[in-house]
């Protein structure tokens, strides 16, 4: 498996109607916080979706009022959306539309720029994965401080091409020490944990009808669709499309070597 050619920063796409809003957003999300990609049109946004694992998409008011929101909710229902707009007193319909179509958060242009990075982290794709998987650490036997720190890094960074060597550098330990310590006490090996979390991330993406299996294989750094299919079968006993139905209990069972949980088809 080759690693995706991405950094560790989250990738955020924005489709905004006004240049002042784009400039404000660039100031609110500097390169040290996120990689911000600005879409010129809905077609360009679709191209960005096909080439990047997007942490979230930030939409302007006209995109939320129009067909862009409808299209995203139809084809990419699992991608977090945020509305960035200068709300006026007559914008109640906009807020109601955003709520009805499950826009994750509203940021007020000219007011919420200082907290926009936090909003993205709180509502983004990585936060959803962290919320579900990080609490599984004790169940997997990851009880020691180094194991717990490594597990958080794995859940957060595995989809971006995390390797044992990179993780060891982040945690400031030797690679051999990290691998041995992570698997101590009956916990899974570090490689198995990274591979399993990467498959959970594949499931997050494949829950969106707009993604083909080939798209997800490329985004996650699998050298071929067949490799993704084989890895899904070997790890979870499902096809690649079946990964979209996974939850934390399936990952825990697979890493504990218990096979699929009861009722899993």
C-alpha cells in the first residue's frame, strides 16, 4: 500500500460567492491550521471532492439556498458542511434551510473568524471518527500512556498515510519500542490497528453515493481497487462497499481477533 501524498493538516474546501468572504476565510484558516481549497464553481467543488479527503466543506449563503446543497446532500451526505454567511434579520429562511439539511455549524462572517478553526475541528470528518473509535482503546487492551497516545494518533492520522516510523517520530520513541509497547498485554499490533482504522475511514467515504470504490482506493493510497477489496475481506469479512456499514464494534471485534460481531452480515 502506498501512502497518499498529503500532509497531516485537514483539507477544507470552500464555495463562497463573495471575494471578501474568501479573503476573510483565508485569514481565519491559515496554512498552519488547515489546507484551504477554494472552489470556483460547483463543478470545481466536485473535482476537489474527487481528489481530496475533505474534512469539511464551507458554503456561502447562495450555495445553501440553491441546488448546491441539494446535490451535496444527495451525493455526499457524510461530508460535514458549514455555512459561512453575514446573516441579516431577513435570513431566517436560510438558517431553517441549513438546519433542515443537516448543515453542521453556522459561522457568522465578520464575527466568528477567530473560532472557525475550532468549528472545523469539532464538526469535521476526523472528529466523527475520533468520537467513535478513541473510546475503544481500553477494550482493545490499550491501557498504558504510550499505547493511549499512539491510539489517538492512529485514529486521527491513519487515513492520511500514517506509518509506524512517522508515528514513532511524533511520539519521540524508537520505532521498535513503539511497536513492542503498542502490542503489549494482548493489544493488536500497530500495523493491524493502522490498517483497520484506514478501512474505517474508507467506510466513511463509501457511505457517500458520490464516491466509487476506485475513488476511495486512490484517496486512501491503496495501489489498486483489488487491494482495497482484499484488505476489507481479510480484516472485516466484507466487500469494500460493505465497509460503509462498519461501526466501532466491528473494528474492536476485528482487532481482538473475534471475527465479525453477532448479526454482522
